[in-house]
């Protein structure tokens, strides 16, 4: 009897069949179990999730069961993060005790024959602590999503607004970031401040020096008369000191998921979703390592391969491999995002998409450069004074050794990376040879009139960077969360990848932010730490979820009793006439006599009893879900039943069970 290998994606299964033709290889297509779509699926006091087979995954369940009967050994090789561990747990529970002795859990960072053989050699059992950590996240997200969505819609409906609004543990606080940044920009009042710049020339080299106003760091010179006085009494500058300091320019660190999507947004103008989709394709093709990671680590074996390749190309190497420290909150369960073969400068003909080839090139480049020697610049600082002992200074940067910079261009043609830590480095300029005590006449002296700048609009790159800094969510969830708030029309993402909140998004934030803990930036980081403790067996599932649930209920009670803020009402006046149930740019008004679903949303696609669809049939709208009976919970039709789709909220199918006089 053959071995059975269970992976997540069909592409990965296809790749593995090439390495192990004698294996039966089946794919789960991601999660095949989830909480029910038409009910909460979890309740106190035990908070035990009620997992159901996803409607369109029933065939996969049958295939897994049939394949297990034919196998002598079963290797569950779902992804190596918590989501993958949870899927592995569902596989084990699905196959049951009849196959328990045959099942082993294996994980690998890259799709290759060598990696799979190593994984089999280190097979283990499912880590149920990791599974419980994922379940904790899913359950808490369900509680927040369901309960807050209900409360949000009740508040808006009390004002006659029948949009469908949703809230979420992570999506709502991400939305708050964008809304508050937008508010800070719109309410920003610039401050005028002043400086003095002297233009000089010595030994036929022109340069400038700026006035050092002597104020504490961060304090602005707002006294114009003082700056003008300095300007008027500066005719020449005397050299006080000349210092030369070495400045190390470190190579880019190996790519984490966060760093990767920031890089792709900067270099290729990709959204987070596009970046992760590209990485998924390259991973499944066996070209890069697993792409959902917050670890900058590279295995010792692969570091040796990089160093061997670099030596063959005469690239500069440090005496010892660089050490890259991960964030304190990083799980570090696996390696960074890197190529699987450093000698493969570009993908083979199987990768035909030009953008995918560019993504690979950047990953290859960072993989190589991360292990090369640091560059070194010389930073020269010259300090001057005028006759009144007002001080000026100028800086100059000169490359002493290039190190890693431009090294990769010897192998592939791609513009050199700059390290993220050097965005504010001094520009490379030339200075003449200046001696202490030398007097330099000023060619001109000008008063600099400056204005403080507002915060920058969040872009795909800077938003992800801020989420990473604040530990809001996990890198693996960034794409889903960002796409969610865009799809809900809570924010607009422009072609430049800049985010702008809509009035709906603002209204949601202003309605929620003063009442719920999950709207606080620190809350998400703290709860993620709790999930980490569950994963490492330092805390139990039940007390963490019970505490979070009880706190949420208390906050909901206060929220229900609270008046709707005036700023929310003002925003509502800007969209209250638009009754479109789905976020589209060209909104259509829905007649008032249309009924609402359990979430209080008018449905522009309501299907009447003339539609022959029956309970249990496939949904005629999405062709994926199944029709079920639901109850209207509010409004004049409260208590009545209607036909809805199990694909809710993604699918908005609505129909009365019999001919409706409201049709």
C-alpha cells in the first residue's frame, strides 16, 4: 500500500508528485472546516468551536477519507504556521482513530525533494497547543465580528441607515489608523519657522552651511527677527573644526513577510494581496521558501551555499555571517523568505509572468545581499562660526568601500536596493579641503522660511510598516484585513497605493473607538501575546477566551446605552440617501419597501418567490452556498422567515418562502 501525503494547495501537490510519483498526494485547498456561516458556532461557558465542513469542500473530505483507506502511512504536510497546524488537526480528527497510528505531521520551509525527505526524517505529531492558539484567534474574531456587527447595524438603523456595516477585531483598529491619520492631516496647522543658509565657495568647490540655532533637538526656531539678525551679520565663516567619522551601511536584512510586502509596494507598486499571491505562486513552484514568516533567520546550510556562490563571483563577504535579530514578538517558527537555489538567477520557463519574474529577482537579490559585507562611508562634519559667534555646519558623505552595494549587479541587472534604515542619511556631496582657522567668504546668505509638514498619508508600504511596529495582527493576515476594508468601501485605495477613508469608514471608527478595547492599538498586540502563550503552553485557551468574551459583553452594554456622537450623525448626513447594500462607486437607491435581512441591510438583489429555488438547493446567486431558512430579527417583519445563502455575508441572496406581497 502506498504512502499518502496531504498538502494544502493543488499546485504544491503537483510539484510533489514530480518528486514522489509513488505517493498518493491530496490537497485540502486550505481550510476545509470552519465555523458555520449562518450562526455563531461557539458559545459560553466552554467556548468550544463547532466546526463544520465548508460546503464546497465536501468532495475533498470524501477524497481524503478514501485515500487514507488505501495508505499504510499518512503524512500531513500542511503549511508550517498556526493555520497549517489547525488544518492538520482537522485532518487528524476527520480521519479518526482508525487511522491514528498511521498519521504523522511533517513541515518544511521549501518545496524540494531534499526538504521533504528531511521533514519525514523528523516527523512528529500534531502540536495541539498551536491548534488551540489558532482556534482562540478564530473564536475571538467570530465573537467580535458577529456581536459588533449586530450592534453597529442596530445603531445605524436607529438613524434610518440600512447599509450593512461590519466590525472586526483587527479590521476596525486598522481602519482607525487610516481614519486618524486622515484627521491629523486635515486638521494640521503648519508652523512657520526659520533658518539661515550660507552659500560658500572654496578651491572652486561650491557648498552650503546651515545655521545651528542652539535650540534643543526637535524645537523649532520661530523667532524670525533672530534668524534675520544672524543672516544680516554673516559675511564670512571661520572653520572651527573638521571631523571624519566612519559610517557603516549595513546590507538589507533577510525578508520577513512584512519587509517583503513593503519592498514590493516600493519597487513594483504591488498591493499586499498581490505581493502575497506572487509569493504563494513562487513557493508552490519550489522557487522560494514559505512566505508567511516573521523570522529573519536563514539556515546554516543555505548560508554556506550563499557564501560559496559569493566567493565564486568574487563578491565581498564578512569573516562571519551577519546576525539578524527578530522582533521580540516574532514567532520565528521557520526561515525568512529566500530563494531555494542561490545559483538560479532567474526562474525557468515555467514562470512566464513578467511580474512574477521581477518578484523572484528581488527576493534573490536580498537573499544574496543579506550575507555580504557591510559598506563603509566617511561622514565629514565641518563646523564654522561668524564674527558674532553664530555657529554653522555642513556635512559631506563619501563612499570609502562599497561592500554589498552594487555587488548583485555583477550577476543580474536590477537596480540596487538601499537599506530601510538609511532613508535619512546625508546626501553624498563634495567638500573642499578645509583647514581649521580658515576664513571663507560667503557668496550669499539667505533666510530660510520653512513650514512644518503634516503627517504623510498611509500607503500600502507605510501602513504595513505601522501594523508591524504596533504588532497589530500578524503579517499573514495583513493582506486579508487590508482587502476587507477596501472591499467594504471603508477606505479608498488609489492607484498610488495611498489610502483615504470614506465617510462610512470614519463613521464606524467614531462610533466604536470610545467603547471597545479592541479599538485600542495595544489591545491587538496584547491579545496576540496571549495567543502566543497558548501556543507555547504557558496559558490555557479557556481563561483567555472567557476573559475576552466577558469584557466584550460589558463593553457592548455600555455601547448600547450610549448616545450616538454628533460627529457620526454629521457623517451619516453625507451618505444617508444612498441605500446601496454593496460598496460600489455607482450606488443605486433601493426602494424603501424592500425588506432587510437579519443584519438590517437592504438587499438590491432580493429574489422573490417567483424564483424556483428551494431550501437545500444551491444558491442561484453565488452558485457556491446552500439555501437555508433564516429569521428576521428586527424591523416590522421581525420573526418572519426568509430564504438566505450559507455564503452570507459574502453572498446576499434573499427570498421569501412563499409569494410575498412586498415583492
